[in-house]
C-alpha cells in the first residue's frame, strides 16, 4: 500500500457518512439557505429565556414598583409580551424555512443516490450477479436509501440545531451563574461517557438489523419470481415457512437494536436531567438566600432545559446517524463494485457496415467462469466466420455454446485469445457500440411489465410504431398480438405471464429484428414454438438473415440443416465442422445426435 492511500473507515462507523459528500456537494446553495434559517431559529430560541428574565425582573418589577403608575407597569408588560411574540414569529418562520429546505435536500440527495446506485449496478457484468442477490440490491435501493433520507432530511439539521442550542445555552448558563454552570459541566461530563460507550452496541445492532431485512427481501424476490415452479412442486407452505423464519430473524435482531436504543435514550434522559435537577435545587436555595433573582433562576432553568434537551436530541440523532452509517456502507459497497468488463478510455470504431453483414474472427480463446476457475468452458477455440454466413453451433449440454455468445457480447472476457468483429478486437470497442451491432434472441425470453408495443420497441428505443409492427409481422407475432384485448397496447403481465412460451419467444425475435444488427445470435430461438409457429418463424428468420451474419445455437437439428456451416462442440472444443450432409456422412458426434432426433427407434 502506498503512503498516499487512505485507510478505509470501519464498516458502519460514522466516518462512513463522509462517502455521501459527493452527493451533497452539488447543493451547497440549498445547504447555505438551510444553515441561515437554522442560525436564525437557534438565535430566536436562545433569546427567549433572556426575554423571560427581563419580563420577570423588569416588567413585573416595574408593575409592582410603588414609584410608578399602573399604566407604566402595564406598558412594560405589554412591550415584553410583544417582544416575546415577535421572537415566536421569527422562530416559526425560520423553523418552517429550515424544515422545507432540509426536507427538499433529503428527497433530492436520496433520489440522486438511488439513481447513481442503480445506474452503476446495471453496468456490472454477469459476474457481479453470480454472487449478489437481486433482492438484496433492491433492499439497498429502498430501505437503506430511506435511512439516508432521514439522515439528510432530518437528522443533520436536528444535530446542527441542537449543537447550536447546546453551545449557546451553555454560554448563557455561565453568563447567568458561573458556579451552577460549572457544576452542570462536571456532572454532564461524568454521564456522557457511559452514553457514548453504549452507543457502540447500538451501531453494531443497526448494521445487523439491516442485513437481516436484506436477507428476507432477497428470499422473497427469488421465490416470487418462481411462483409457477413453487406451486407446481407444492412448496407454498415450505417457502412461506422459510420466509417467516427469515422475517423472524430480522424481527429479533431489530428488537435487540430497539431495546439497546431504548436503554440508551433512558440513560441519556435520566442521567442528564438528574444532574440538571440537582443543580437547579442548589439554585432555588440561592434565590431563597437572596444571592440570585427570580428572573435569573428562570433564565437559568430555561437554558439548562435547552442544554438537556439538546443532549437528549443529540443521542437520538446519533442513533439515526449510526443506522444511516450502516446503510451508507452497504450502498457504497455497491458503488465501489468494479466490473471486470469495461469500455476502453479511447475506443476504436467499427468500420462502416457492409450489405452482407459482419465478419467474425475468434482466435485461440480459452475461458473459464470466475465462479468455476478449475473448469474450462472453452479450450483453444478458434473460428472464422465470413460476412453474411450462417453458422450453426450444436453439441451436448455444457459444451460451451451459450458461453460463446456471452463472450461475443463481452459479458465476460476470455483469459486467453481474442475476438475480432470486422477486424477490430472487441475489447477495444465501446461496450455500447459493440452490443448495438449484435442482436440476440435468448433461450429464456425476458418480457417486461409493459405492453406489446414497448416490449418489442426495447430492441430500438427510437423505433416508430410502424417499424414495431413490421418487426412483429416478420417474427409471426402480429396475428396473436392483434387478438389481445388491447392489441399492441395490451399489458403482457409481469415476466409475460399472459403469453405462452411460443408467444414470448416471437416477441423476443421481433425485438431482435427491430434492432436490425449486422450480427444476429439465435440461442434456441425456435425451441418453444409449436410446429406451425416454428415454420412461420423459421421463414421469417431466413428472410432476416439476408444481409447479416448469423450464429444459431440449436438442439433441434432440423432448424440448422440449411446453415452454411455447422460447428460441433464438445467439452469446449470444436470436434467437427461441415454441412449437415457432410457431418452425417462422417459418422461422428453430430451423426449420433442426428440419429437420436431423426431416427429415435
């Protein structure tokens, strides 16, 4: 570690909150306005006890003075009460302004933080999601950001307000009575130490409580996304019990935190107010003995109350800050996650698209997944594909077919070798430019909670409605979409639950065709279609392959017989290459797979 490297703050410590500074810095003006309102409100609050003293000692004294008239005494009292009302007006206006500004800041900073975390997470490679649960990410985006909203929108303002009141009231206590104030300071110092020590336990429990809530959210998200499977295997009660157990763990951890924080609050109030009551008892004796006026004692009581209230409020704010520190730590973990796959700082550009499609060259690629470093998914894989060529990739499950597609899209980078698109190494391309040049129809179709029109338009955000309809017609999706209750504006349900498997796949094909890329990847694109739909889609795909390079993954060999070349993979290696007729005649692995499908008996 270099000498310039700063040590990382302890997880969940208050120092972690410094990580929020980049999100606060753009709103310096709003913080300044909130600070001015805060200073004004604190000043008005600190002036009220002094005004009470003046009213008691001078106003009531003037009224009771035999040398003055009743009218003069009444005028004095009226003036002091008008002064008090004026202070109340200033306090009310300043407090309202402070509340508005800090609430705006809380909402604004939270929105920025949520957007920043989400924008960062969606740029992560699939490797990130191998180890991070989606439900946990959602919990951090909601629960944790809400805690930070409370901190920025309430707690920081309350902390500053009470620090000002504590400091100002403490100064005024010494102005009023040095002896009594010195006693209060000594006693407060003695009671603050156990409060700070116990606060550490609250901080630790706050982090544990947030972790348990995230665990429950992650479990719920996973199960809710797999409800048909859960119900098909009659696991409703089992999964409900698992979630209930997770919720109970979160509840018990939260109760430990609540109990600890309750004890902390009780300690703060009892110890602080106990010390103040004792000192005020001494002050009462001073008034009786004539060493202090009634107004001075009243002023001292009010300032002492402000000091005690400020300390009590600061202990509450400290609890909020500790919880927000834990939440900030978890969010900064997400923001600190670095994807191993990044766009280069100075990316190359692809040559102008040709009418025949993209050229693809794969040289000596070796790849294993980060989660399985000892198992090679592709071993010394090399392949050259000419523009406009249709190449089928076949082989048994686990042969590396889908892995090849993930490398082409740069979801991962190979440990060895290179991949070139139109003569440019894809690692030298901007990720957006690379993926814009590739269209994919995945085996597991994703349908978003939108209507059919927007689901297809996902392929190209700026496409017109007419272009969307044209793509749907090419994918043999137009007819069934028109039969939906609202046609292209029909809501398809979460994850497309209102569609059949074949209909979802045709939506995905239309999405890819709308994108109109020079390189098309079809991963079992017709696997979920019935015979009639497969015939329609196959014809549409054949038309779509014109003018582009196409790679097709298929277990159903009937869909790849017309390919220009068939590549047979086994254990991440190319074991055979040729046309359908050539491979059948070679009597190798492909011939065996073909015999199983075309002549199962």
